[in-house]
């Protein structure tokens, strides 16, 4: 298994997690019920943090592969 698909897979997962976060944020803005807001606070924000960590990991892996870092 090469390193290229792993970097792309991390990037795709980060994009999907960010998309889920954005959809949950939109839902919390449109229908501001206590349950939806609680789900947003406890589920969406950790999803965004995980997406950010994966994105940073993918960028660092790409920089290492190109021998920039």
C-alpha cells in the first residue's frame, strides 16, 4: 500500500466530517430546539475538531512527501 491513497483518504474523511459539522450547524440555526442544540454541542464540535486534526495530518504528510518539511 502506497502513502498517496492514505493522504487522500485522510483528506476525504476530513471533508466529510466538516460537511457533517456544517449540516448540524445549519440544523441548529434553522430549528433551534434544546435537543438539536445539545446534539450540536456534544457531537458536531468534536467532529469539527477531528476534521481539523485530520486535515493538518494530511497537509503535513503531503509536505513530508514533497520533502518541504
